[in-house]
C-alpha cells in the first residue's frame, strides 16, 4: 500500500481546469518529483495536498488517514509538512531560536509530564538534531535574517521537519539558488529520505534526475506519465511538451 495517495483530484478556477482528475501515489521512503511547464498546475496541486486550496472533487489519504476535509494544521498533525520558502523563518531570532520554537510548537505537549529542566533539555536536543540534519550546526547562534539565502532555505527545510512529517512537500527548494547552494540542497534532500517520503516540485532538471525515484509529468492539469528518470527522458511526448521547450 502507498504511504500517500491522491485520487481523482479536480480543481477549477472559473472555466479553467487547473487540476484535471489527478491520481498520484508516494511510497514510504520515496522521492517523487513533479515536473511540468509553467502553468501546468504544479502549485495548485501542492496547494490541494497541503490544504491551502479545497478540491472540487477527489480525495487524499496519508498513512491510512483521510486528509480530504482537514485543515492545514490538522494535516500537519497527521504527518504532512510543507516548506514555505523562508516565510516561516523568524528573522530576528537565531537559528537555534527558530528551531526551538518549531520543536516546541509541534512536540511541546509530548513533554507534558517532564520537569521544566528536562523538557528544556529534550527540546534543545531535538533542535540541535534538526540543525545537524540540515547542515546548520555551525550557524546555531547566527541571526536567521543575516544568513545567506541558501542557508535560509536549509533552515526552512529544518523547520518543516520539526513536525516529524511522514510526507514532506518541497515546492521549488532550489529556486533562486546558485550552483553551489543547489548541490548542498540536493545532498540535504537526499539525506532526508531516511526520515520521510518527499514530493518534490522542482524546475532544476539535473536535481530532479539525481534525486527522484519516480517523476510525474503534469501538463495542462493532467498527469501525462509517471516513471523513473530513464522512462521520462525517453518519453517522446515529454520531450515534445516539456524538455524540448528548453525550460
Ligand atoms: P504551475 O505551478 O505549474 O506553474 P499553477 O498551479 O500556478 O501552475 O497554475 C495552473 C493554472 O491555474 C494556470 O493557468 C494559472 O493561471 C491558474 N491559476 C492558478 N491559481 C489560480 C487562481 N488562484 N485563480 C485563477 N487561476 C489560477
Ligand atoms: Mg508554480
């Protein structure tokens, strides 16, 4: 059984069918990439999955739980997390401060019966663990607003991990990054797969082909095909509608 399944998802904007009966699965431990030309409906699909938008039809199941009618916060509590492209960072807090706030927000209640000092130690340990996972151990005391763009993006990923997601949604994590930062982000994402499954929306095709176990191609709101990198690269229609455009 798949960890995550979207079934028959439909979303209209007036007369436009932005999401056209989309079926999509993500397996446990899988990195599943979603690609497609501008306007194909990638962000709409991510918004339907995370709960920013309500679907006109269709449903979502994560680890046996029906998410379809749930609010964004409820989805997070049931194991779905999304990167918000830096907007969730407190710029006037240190990296460690940001991580502590996130860990506390998501796991604070699980330390309900701890003594205050033990609770503080447990939160500190979790925050530092997340920092290590995201390659941030060297900048714990730096004000988040002073971090270079690429490092802020890493912090954003670390914050999304604080809720211990089963499925992590990454909407263009490499956007606006130089080659060096992109490489580091690829390594970071590769390391995450042992902790959670990932649905990755990304324009950087090198990154997609390096990371993804499976790739789904979205065109005019519909999934054109799903398969591994070789399948996608050899698919004539994909070359015509997407790769051939030089995007
Ligand atoms: P992508 O992320 O693949 O570039 P989007 O999901 O942003 O594609 O958009 C898919 C289509 O839906 C586009 O034609 C876009 O103009 C349209 N669209 C997206 N959001 C809205 C909205 N809130 N209202 C009206 N049309 C929208
Ligand atoms: Mg988009």
